[in-house]
């Protein structure tokens, strides 16, 4: 039991450092949205003033890093002092699900604009990490501490911040698209285009464009960058923090080389991943092949947001990932040649030669994405001769959350230098 308590405390801290707004408890009426085209609408959801921004970088940061490997005191003094508040808008936009023959759908995201009277700003698209609640997304920032942090660090310095919730989250009625590569790319691109329309409607000019993502969002950010470069949409700079660009490798590591320091939420992340591969990629029977029968219904309830992660964690008796998954399925990772593993090979997000400057932040104490896994992308691209891709060690002690916080602080000089580059 002594080994379980730290895992449980870390899990509680990671999943509970948010504030639930009353509006997240019930559906939002379409009448509250302003339509600017047949595919895009938006609604004002509030303002974070500088007082709120400062509280995010103080007491709320304390909560976010409670139980992390490094205390918040090691970071606080290095954040930028908030200069401006931000007006927050929830965006609703039409998109498609590529995996389902481009089935039409509707997704949501956040558009946050500095409240300083100017009409031109640089812009950051933030790609959020893994969540186990539909409401822990950018478009409901009171329920997303990671979103509040990037608003406080960059929005308060004069950057527009946007962020897609991804299909299946926020107000989307689709199943959770956790690591569904094509759908996530589509959601991010369509959110970017929807934001462009709204900014034009508000008579606000968009300056240089940056992208930044943490954890699952780090993988999504690399996918997004490739799509943006394909579409010839200029990106001034790209930042990832603890991003698993090698999905096949990280899944194989999670299920076949379980370590004492592994994050307590990995069993839930893994089972969600299998449900996505079944629902979005059509790999029939993968969930029942992978998940132990006694945990199947719990895992399905977690994926469908019918139970919380903490309920899943407790009802599985704090099981590790190798307890939850079938041994025979785990052995398929040895040769990794089944349809499931072949599909994962198609998900890599680094075997190409980007032209955009990229900084990848990796933590040596990361309990979710091992340091060596986070290095796969930048090292591979450097071998290919890509001079614009780099990586930085967030520290020997830096765990998953600390790596994200480190990225917010240490990317600031990078953004500033690229902002004024012709």
C-alpha cells in the first residue's frame, strides 16, 4: 500500500488541478453563438484580467505542480509578469472525420485575444495533452490548467492563443479521438481556419504564427506542423514538450517494459488508445484482444466518459498496465507485425524534413514519455541533416508536468527572437 499512495496522490494532483465552471455541466444553446458563416460561430465566455493571470502563475501553478518532481518555487520567478488580460471565446466549427469517409461533424475550440486595445497580434496554437474528461479542454479554460498556463505566459504578453478541443471532446458528439491521427489533424487545421474567419470578422490582424504542444499535444503538434507545411501555411516556430513522436515505440514501452515510476494514469491512457484504434481505425476486436475481461467494461466506461479516471483507478485496485492488458496481446509487440502494430507505424510524426524551426523539450524524470523516446524525433531529423530541429533537456529531475512548465518559460526567448525575424 505504501507504493500505491504516492501514485494515487500524483494522479489526484494531475487530474484535479482545475476549476469546473457551471456552464460545463449542461449543453450550451446554439442561440448563444454568433454565426459568421455556415461553418463557423463563436461566443464570448469571459475575460481573464491581469489579476487572474497572476493567480494562475501563483496559487494555481502550486496546485498543478503539487506532487510533481520539482516544486513550483523553482519556476515562478522565471515566468513573464502578465501585462494584459484576455478576452475568451468558444469557437464552434464544422469539420469532418477522415477515418469515416469524411463524415461531417462539429467541433469546438478556444480563441483568446489580448485585451489591450490593439488590432494586430502574433498567434500561438496550443495542442493540449491527454485528458479523461470531456470538459478538460481549451474551450473550457477554467477546467484546463495547462491552457490557463499558456494564456498566462503568452496571452498576457500580447499573443492570440487558439486551441482545438479535438473531436470527441468539448461540445463534440463524436467518440473520444485520443491519438486518432487523421481526425486530430483535421480538427486542428479546421480550428485554425475558423479562427482566421473570426479574427477577420472582429477586424483583428494575425501576425506571425507559432504552435506549441505538450504530451499527446506534442505528438499532435508535429502532425499539425507537417499538415501546415503541406498546405503552405507559414509557421514561424514550433515547440513541443514531452511529445511522443514515435507512437509505436511509446505504446510498446508502456505495455512491455513497465517501470516503477510509470504514471498511474497509463493504464487508462492505454485502454483509451485501444478503443480509438477500434472505433476510428476499424481494427475490429482489438479492445477485447488487448484488455483483460475483468477490466473491459470499466475501460469502456472510462473511454465513454461514464466514469472518472479516479473511479477507474480505484475499481481496478490501482492496477499497473501489465495487470490490465492480456499477456498474449502484449507479446504481439515482440515482432510488431500485426494489423494493430502496422497501423501504429503509420502514426509516426518525425520521419520527414521540416523547414520550420523546432525546439523539443524533454525531461529526464518523465514518468509518461521517457527521455530517450522524446529524443527520437529531433535526433532522427538531425541525422537527416535538418538544421532547424533542436532539443533541450528540461533537467535530471523534470517529470512530465515540470517539462511542460519548463517549456513555457524557456521557449520565451525563442518566440521573441523568431517574432522579429524577417
